[in-house]
C-alpha cells in the first residue's frame, strides 16, 4: 500500500511538473480570468497525500501543488461560495457573517517538525481577494507574541477549528481557536484574533484579552505533548472555556513539556469590549444542572447533587475524560 501511494503521487507529480514550472507559488494577491470547475476530489487527494509519511521533498512538492490548486486554478468568488463538503483532510472555515473563508492545513515531517499553511479569501466591498498567509520566522517568545500585532505577511501559524465574531463600538473581531502540534515535546493551543481595517487589510491580534494583571493581543497555551487540553466556545454563554494548565511541581514552572490540565477550568467571558478572564468556572458541557455561571467553590451546590468542592471537581474530571476523544478529532489525521 505504501509503495502504491508513492507511485501514484510520483506519477501525479510528473504530470504537473510543467504546470508548476510556469507558475510562481505563494503570491499575496491572485486573480484569474477564466472560470474553472472546482475539483474537490483533486484537492482532497492532495490534502490527504500531505498527511502521509513521505520524505520531506516529496511532501513539499505536493504541498506546492495544493497551494497552486487553491490559489490559481479557482476563481476567487467561486471558491468563496463553494461548500467544499467533500474535502475532509484540511480545515475549511467560513465566518458566520460570510466575510471571509480560510483554508488551513498542517504539513508534518518524519523528523517531528511541522508547519501550517493558510489561504484566506476575504470580501472587501464588492471584491473578493485571496491572500496566502506567510508564517512568521520569529523565534517563539511568549511575552512578545502576546503583546504585538501581525498581518498576513508574518502570521503566527496554527490549525484553526472555530471562528467566534465579537463586536465593539468601532470594530468586528473574529476570535479564532486553533491548535499547534509545535514539536516532539509540547503542543499549543491559541486564541487568536483576526480583523480587517477600513481598507480591508488583514490583521492578527488585538488588545482585547484582559485579566487582573495585563491586557494581551492573543492567548497562547503550551503543554506536554502527551497531555490533552480542552479549549471550547460556549455559545449560550458567549465565553471560551478551557482547562487550567499547571506543572506537577513549582520547581518546573515555565518548563512546558511538564504542563498538563488539572481538574479546574477557567474562561474568557465577552463583556462587549474585552474577553475578560474568569477563574474556576464550570463548563456548560460538564454541568448537568446548567449552573454554568457559578464557580466550583460556590456553597449553593451543597443542597444539590454536588456536595462539596472535591465532589464538584470529580464531576469535572469525569466529564473531561468523555471529551478527550472529541478533542483529539481537532487534530487532522490521515
């Protein structure tokens, strides 16, 4: 089976060599003159092939073909309006207000390294514009990345799985939940912000995350690669709930390969201006009584089925186990 996959891809690549040689991949803005039917099966074939265990050069070649297919062979408006319901091997998300669509996928290598690709189609007035998101090459620094803004030319790469629009008096922000396999030691999850200025320029990051200590432009979680973490949007409460991460000992503070979820949960609640941090919440999916606005330590639980803090945390822990399989589905696998 493995050799059959390699042979098929090799033949496919040969037939496309001339086409690739004539086209420069990775332009920021692309337009096409002649409509072309969208071939979902071809896109799915290429996206799935990238997920296979292949040598780096072969995988990069297939990835270039996929970018070419998305960025050059589709009319932009046609691609924006298409459902892509048969493409299962990449993340394709459309904002709830239909202002943009993002194609997003992971390229992982045999040595444990990986990278992420993003192709964005946005509506600017009556025009449809396509942008290839270019990953930043900056060395990861948590303080720097959580306090600065970026654009389509230095995007912090991740694999997105949820778009949450929020609106202030002046601006609509699209909050993105994403996952990053990072390396052999740690994984990351990220709460990112995408927004467009009056001219339609794409921007990432906004100072709308607030806790008792500071305001951040995005939130980055990092934890041990063998551990799991939930990061979900609770629509009925308009909040983002997530596991509280901690090392097993204070001596391991800041060494993120040792970080994992404890039995408590925190959340960011939208207040009309900021995502405000609230600690020790009960996620909606973990509370059968619907008491999602209360903290675990709230004494009014004593008259019901949750008798004390220890029992409440046990319910959270059991509920988290049930969600672990769903959390794994966020990772794109062959």
